[in-house]
């Protein structure tokens, strides 16, 4: 196998082993197990908790002691073994720790997979900017294929979804040991403090009003990023309780319908250069926030019948909502921070969105759903839930447009591209 094909396979499996259960764990916890929103919110928050510290720790290990591809393989094998244990778990408190263990192993492999791909491509004299994006797109395709596999095998409401992920993870772990060697770069200075090694020196950026405001809004929007992943499939599945929709294809193939969101991601990524050049980073980030309002609002009014177009449009809008904030936010950090702490600043951006923001979003949304939108025998007022999320996103967008001041500088973006 040539290098590009092997890295494409790695990218495909990297997200296949996550997509097998990420979108459907809500259906498993709510519909199959009957657990509460708070219990599920706590379980889902482990993704964010592990994102707070594991990528930095594994980055240090890969930088100083262990080949990146070996560390990557070990983590995926451990992740697969933990997933194999999930079907034996029958209470939410235990599942919290089991999923937490799985995420401690999995979350750092996302950044590791990028580092491995960059290293191998550079060592083989490839143009990384040109060659890497087509490889990375196969990660999104892997996520979509996993969602379809889970749905078509009838696994979205049972523990088989975790078995699918486990088999893929162990296969990927074994495969990674065949990749070209990526030895430690020892890029971290020997006399660097622990704060510098963990990338925490970037926290001094909070002393800058504009950067502090940016990271604060990153946290607020980070709270919204995983909400439809958490609740989307369970929301569609609950329409089965309404007789007129009980036999709908949307319910039978709810995970496949949700996968339109990931397809949309791959399309909107290609539009970002145009939007950034035309409107600038602040407006593109604002477009993202307004897209989240539409994402949630369309879900709030959609149904599998005459409102099916709203559900599908919501999934299409997701691509803009997710991509525009993540990529334009990353570019804002790249163009406004000192080169000495740029990597740390990018890590801080990820920490505020996928770490702190996602953790708060998981925990608080679970609490709110239990307290205000759960009736009878655990039935949920999904219209109220999605409209509440839409109002939240709208308030964040309005505050961002008023408070965040940033002048569009096309030359700064051109410098990043070149």
C-alpha cells in the first residue's frame, strides 16, 4: 500500500470508531435504558473532560519518549477493549466511568492522527497543504459510514454500536504499528516549565480584552457544538411514539438522516476560503452562530411528515454552523497571537470549545431537560428543548456582534494561506 492510501485508511478508521456510537448513545441511554437527562449529560460530558488534559499529556509523551504511531496504536487498542466492556454495564454511574476511560484513550488520538499524517507526508516530500485535506475528508466519510452501519444493522438502540466501534478500534490499533516510524521530535525544551509543556502559558492571553472575549464566546458556542450529537437521534426516534409517524422512514433510518450533517460538513469546508475573503473572520463566525439558531429552530418545528424539509435543512445548515466557527476561530488565533505561543493558543481555543464549553453544555443541558422539559414517564418536550437551545444561540450571536470588535484584514489571511 502506498503512503497516501495508508494514511487515508487511518483517517477513515479514526472517525469510524467514534461515529459508530457518538450520535446514537443518546438513543441507547434514553430509549433503551430509560436514564435521565442529567445522567446522560454526565456520561456525555466525559468527552469534554478528557479533552481538557489528555491531548496535552499525550503530546508531551509523543514529543519526548514514545513514537507517535506506537502511542496511537496502544491508545486505540485500549479504547477498543473498554468499548467491548460497555454491553456489560447496566447503570449510568458505572457507564460514566467506562465512557470516561474510553474517552481518555480516544480523544488524544484525534490530534495524534494529524501529527502522524503531517510527519509521514513531510518525510516523504509531499506538499502537506495540498495532500492532507483530501486524506482528512475520508475521516468524515468514515464517521458517516459508521453511522450508516449502526443504523442498518439495527444497533442504534442497543449495545452493538459499541462492539462495532471496538472492532474497528482494535483493527486500527494493530494497523498503526505498520505505519512508518514517527520518533519523538523532542521539540519541548529541557528547561521548559510544566506550564509551558502543557501549553498553559497561553493563558496569559486572557489579559488581553479582545482575546479574553474571543475565548469566552468560544466557550459559550462550545456549549452548543455537541447538543445535536447528544440528542438528535433520540429526538427523531421519539417520533415513533406518535402513531402517524410510527412507520416513517425517518424513524427507521434516523441515524442515516442525521448523517446528512456530516455530508454537509465536507461541502461547507470547501466554501470557507470564499466566505473568509469576502466577509472576514468576525462575520463568518457570526454566520456560524446564526446557523446554530437555524439548526436548533428547524429541529424545534420539524417532523417526519410535512415538516421533513425542516429536519433535512437543519442537517444541511449544520455544516456551516460547525465548520465556520471551528476553522475561522482557529484562523483568528493564528493571525492574532505571537508565534512563540501560537500552538499553545490553538490548544487553549480547543480547550475552551471542546473542553470547558462542551462540558458545561453537556451537564447544564441534561439538568435543564430533566427539570423543565421532561413529562410523564420520561417523555420529552423536544419542541421546547430545541427552541430553548435556539434562543441561547441567538443571544450569544447578538452579544458577539455587539461586543466583539475585529477589523477584516485580507492580508492577514493571505499570510496564513502562504
